[in-house]
C-alpha cells in the first residue's frame, strides 16, 4: 500500500508547489512598480538668511506624493505629506528647459537665502539673480505649499517684477566656445563684456552701442547664433525683501 500512498500524494505536492510559485511570482513586479512610483523627481531646498526666511526641503515623488520637511520659520513643525498634480508640475519643468540651466548662479551676497532645485537628478544652485524660468518654478511649488497650509502666503517666494535693461544682455554660450572670437563677431555693434557671471566664461553679461543697433534686433540676432544656448535682456530687480 505504501507505493500507492506516495503516488496519491504527488499530485497534492505538485499543486501546493505550483500555487506557492504563482502567488510569489508577481511580487518582484509589484515591488519594481512601487519603487518607480516612489522615485523623487523634484527636490527643492530653501536655505536660511540673516532674517526669518522660511527654511525647508520639499520632495515630489513620481506617484504625486509631496513631502515637506520644515526647518525654521514655518507654520508647521513636523513632516507633512500630500498628493499633488504631477502632470502640471512636470509639464512646467519641461517647458522651462531645466536641462539647459547651469549648475550654479551664485552671487557674492551674504544676506539672501541659497536655493537648490533638482529635477530628474540634475541640481541647480543659486542665490539672488537667476534665469526667470527657474524662479517661476519655485513660485509654482510655493503656490502649492501655501495651498496645503504648510507655508504662509506672505512668506511664499514670488519672482519679483523685473525691468528690462536694454543696454545689457545676459548670454549663455555653448561649452567650449572661444569667447574672444565670439565677441569679435559682434564688433560691428561695439559689444563688450561687463563681467563673467560664472568663472568658466560661458555665462556672460555684455553691453553694446545702442546707437548702432536696436535692442530687439540685436537680441534676435544673438538668439539665432549657433554658439548661443540662451540670451535675454538683463533685468533690474530688488533682491531683498
């Protein structure tokens, strides 16, 4: 009888093993999906200043989960979470051309906060003046932060109104551009470098002779230059509250 008993148990053993494998099979896939959804796509860090600037870190995950870690001068004193509309936010970051920003836009100003904003692994650091699209992204994130009650509206970041300075252009050149040679191409309008915004010399503040060319005409010409990544008029803003 023993051989028959063993044979009778085999189908039961096979079904148990098969069921176990089936139930455990999808787990790695589910775990992978969970990991993707938990990926941090956007991270904003606001540094401190000599005054009562709100200081915090905000993380946005692929799933839409927003996580605020308050540091100082915030209406909340512990971690907060919510779900935000990532489609709108990601569209804004892509439209801003985040991948074209330089790694740093730092000014020699001690009493204003330093910002760090990262998107899909790339981080940009600045204080004070920075490209307008970059500042607009912080304004967007702070709008949602205020809506959640995590930040007081009067302390939210807003890109301040700026006034165009026609006589000055901010130009970002492609890496490896021969700056003196590039400048020579605009000798007909008397273009000169006022200063290098970053030491590498790829980000310049330039001026020119307005008697030789209209401001908008020159800007259009510079933007069409194959060696130029970005170009815009300089703007006068008040960097301090």
